[in-house]
């Protein structure tokens, strides 16, 4: 047994060193750092919530040099920030499909500090789902949860699978008792958008909503299994919902025939690709259903 442990230990150390050659330390505060991954030559991906400022960003490169980095864009909804740094040339050589991970698989979260070099945390895959929607409408496919308590130096680090390939970016933001592996496909999509636009366009309806429980008689009339819907508490003047005739007190029960039981069900329709398109919203007003068409607009200043 001791020889097996020694072999495993040696392989983990070798994988950490190999993966650490493509990981940087990100410094945006006076003390401490998070990590980032050289996703492609000159491009670093890190955890957005750990980025404490937009300017005067420094990164400790694998070869030991400290270089300046410029923020290309940040997206809090996916917890991804993209940095540009010409000196960061040692990009990840291979990525893997996060969908190949299974509960019980071993992964490594590899980060870096300026003083100590590579750092590692052994993480079991505790849960894998084909897709899961998070607060704010973010849909991760696949959804991979890791059983690991990350130190700050590991936040934004590379999630490395048993083959030594990068399977995602580690963030504890959406998993308070562990961490998530933001999948490669999601990171690629956000990186492309941030490099092109500097931001991720989001749609909005121009309403303030709150979940509300539906009376039993209304559920029976609507032939609805869901016990909750969303009541309109605020309508932005001149916004999409206002222009469609929505008023305070209306109860939103569906969008494009899909039930609305939680606020996440609304956010799911507000991806950037839907901006300019119309959705059919069914509301209850005075207990009577009515359908209206709302044109999704681009969200200003974080409106709903």
C-alpha cells in the first residue's frame, strides 16, 4: 500500500508542476493574491469576484517574473474576468470536456502565489449534472461541484482532471460549502464576448418581481402544478414591460408558455442572444389571464 501511495503522491506532484506552468498569481490588493489561467497566449482567465480593482493589476508568471496586466472585461454573472498580458505566453496545451467527470473522480485545483510558486488542492468531484441554473439566470452545462474548501490562492485556478488536462476554472462563488468547476465551454464563450465587447450583453424586461404563492383556485383554473409565480412590484417607465402595458400588481405566470415559478425562470429568457426578440408573457390581472408580447431590451445598470 505504501508504494501505491508513493506513486500517487509523485504523480500528483508532477501534475501540479506541469499544470502550474500555465497558472499565474493575480495581485489586485496590498496583501494576498488569487490565481488565473493562461487560457491562450496573452490572455489570462481568473475569478471575477476575486478581482479587487480594474487597474494596476499585476500577475506573477510561471517563470517568476511579475508583469502588468490589463483588464479586458469582467462578468459577475459567470464569475469570469479576462486579463491581457503579452508576457503570459505559456498557454494551457490541452482542455478536456467537463462532462467526462463523474462523482468520485479526483481532480486537482492548481493555483500560484508569488512567493511559493504553484499551490494545489485535491478535490473530489461531489456532483455532476447535465445542466443547472444558478441565481441570475446563469446556466452551467455541465454543472460540476467539487468537494474542496479553497484557499484564496486557489480561487481562479485550473481544475485539472486525471489526464492532466484543464477541465475548468475553480470558483467558490456559487457553492458556499465547496467550489464549482466553471466548464471550458462557458469560459470560452465568455472570453470571446469580453474580448470583442468588453462586457456580456444581458436582456431585461424593466420590471421588479417577487415570488408569490398562488391561491389553490387559481392554480386549478390555470391547470398549473407550480404553487408560485412572480408578482410585479415595479415597472420601469419607458421600459419593455411598461411599453407592453404591464402594471404593478400583475402576476407573471409564464413566458413563452414556460411556467414562471421562480425569478430564475425569468432570467433564463434574458440571455444576450435574445435581445431584440419578443417573448409572450402571460399575466394574471384581477384573476383573469392575459397575454402580452414584450420586446427584450439590453439591460442598463443591472435592471431586471
